[in-house]
């Protein structure tokens, strides 16, 4: 297989949407959709009126039209607009959801992932990928099935050790359902909790077989790479070796966490990957995190890599789902040389370091963060834990502090925790507005390396395209050419 040399990062939620992924894939690089919160994104797009009709058009291609019709009937608002923010509360997933609720959530998960991939692949034959977070346990199985139903070509997963995912992909490709283990904090090894997803609970007549996409694991160390290649439940077709300078969630430093004088995690020699060892694993790999210089592509290939994964340059291009006002505001700070990226050790409820693009009016500012009443109403990043009574509980460090501590959470984890679920949706214009008139505020995440972004906008301007990014990375053609 002639794998692409440039992979566009799967930036969630909805920044790497179908429009960006399609524009990148059409040009011969690998466009990647973010699989994070696609179910809620579909619902909110429909509630905003689906003005361009793309959600309903893609749902018209869904294999079970009774499911598509039910979703449209339940969530579509003909009077919705981009100014609509009084969204419905979709119930968070739980292992003990009532059967009718569980079925509804599975239908939305399958259909939303189908919709995003179907639109990203429309009108061309080039491959398209999707990126998931292992930390988001409960929706991943039906989400993966929905993407495969639409013919996704690559599945990427990071933010954890997704040993079971290759086996799930294999099961779906054979037309079977899948079981998977669910991590429960505090549960003993002999108390394994299993999740089950059977396509027949969503689709009346599922396909007998599905195309098996390539599975690429996102890793941050040689040890993790070896673990995935030797212990995964199926074939790992490739690796993205991601440096801790990448945007979004980063792997914690190895050893005891120490902070520098800025309050950021300190990374050392143990966190540096020996790429020569990765070459010895004899599997295609790409390098991510600060590999967006003009020379990065040729250098990485000459050193044995398949190519590079690039996120930040694509995040701010014209086709990305990020709100135009946020794009321009941050790009102006980059051009002025005043942009700040802070690796926050505790902003994410996952406990992983998370990169914040510091920007006025966003949750990167302490004053803005403190105005929000802590609550968890979406639940993607909740931690499942065993209660003293032996049942399964759900907690999130971004929820009400007293509730979190009552559930056994440590108070210190709540001090700086941001609700990433709501903030990332606010980034793409889908933030919820409450009865109190509070509108969820955005929170940008970008990579540390901004020199390439500054060089690109100096050449092209603040409004640039995905084609400009690809030309920049290949250093061929005229940067600034329009699609």
C-alpha cells in the first residue's frame, strides 16, 4: 500500500470536520475527521436548522432509513439558525442506560460517524481517515462501526492504549458484533466489565462484510509502540509517533511529574523517542508534533519515516470547522509574535497535560474560567469508578466540586479543570446557552511550534487554504494558490 506522506491531524471536536478532511484528501494528502463528539455535533447541526442541507443529504444515504427518519424527526428544527444555542440535552452514556435510551444513543453514534465520513469521501476516490480518543470509552464501538459503514480508510486512536480496537475492527469487517473491556477505576482485575455492540441493534439488515480500514496507533514512546504491535487484538498497520509539543492532549512525562517555573510539565530525555528503534519495528510510521517546517517532510522520509502528521497549520485554514473569529484572533497574535501556548498539567479531566492557546475571552483566562458554574452535562471524559457499594459510578473533575469529592474524587483535581466537552463545541459555534443566559465559552488548543504558522501567514495572509498548507509542507508550487 502506498500510504500518504502527509496526514492532517484529527483535531476535535469538529475542527477537523468533513469539509476540511475532504479538501485535504482531494489533494492527495490524507484528510482525517475528528471522531470526538460527532453524535452531539450531528444533533446540534440539525437543531441549528441544517441550513446547507448536508446532514439530511448524508442521512438520506444511511443504510437504514427508519433510523435516519427517526433522527431527523427527533432533532431537526426547520427554524434553527447559526444563532441557535438553546440545544437539547442528549443523555450522557452510562452502562445502565434504559434500553430505549441506549438504542437512541447508539443510533446517533452510528449515524453521525457515517454522515461525517460519507460527506468527507463524497465526489472523489482518495482515502479518508477518522481519529478517536481511547479515553472516551463508551461511544467508541458504535462510532467505529458507523465510520466503517461509510467506508472509512484509516482509523487512528491515541490518548490511551487501544489494544482492543484492532480486534473490534476485524469483527466488524466480518459482519459481527464486538465486545470490549471497560476500564473501571478501583475495580480488581477479576472484575472485568465488558461492553457489547451488535450492529443489528441499530440496522435492520447490516452488511455481511465491511471493508477493513488500516488501523494506526498514536504513540509517544518506543515502549508503547512495542506494546501495541505485540499485544493488540489484531493487526496494527502503522504508528504515529507524537512528540509532546503537539496540540491537544499530551502523554504525561515519564516518572514523577515536575513543573517548571511557568507551571508546565517538565519533559526530559526519557520522553525522547529513539526513531532508529521505531524503524526497526518494520511498520509504517509518521512523526507528529513540531514537524510542520518546510524541510520536515523530506527529512523525516530520508530518516525512514513514511511522512508527517500536521495539525495546527490545518486547524486555522479556511476549511476547518473552527469559528472564523477565533481563527483570525489567534492568527493575529501569531503574526504579531505575541501568541502564547501553555501546556496545562490539570486543565483536562483526563489527567493528561493539555495545550491551551492563550486568548482573550476564552477559558484559557482564569477570570473567564471562574465565571462558569462547574457541571458535567455531556460526560465524554468522565471517569468510571467502583463505588464502596460495588456499583459503577461516574465522576468528572470539571463537574460540581462537592459532587466530585463526594464520589471519591480528589479536591485538588478540580482547581483548574475545564469542561473540554462544552468548550471544544463552543470552538465550532455549537456552544450551549442556558436559561441563565450563560453561553459556553471556547478554549483553543494548538501545538507549541508556531514558527511555521507564522511563516505561512506572512506568505499567504490570515485567510489561507488547506491547499496552501500542503504546498507549504511540500515546498513546491506557489504558496497562496487558490483551489
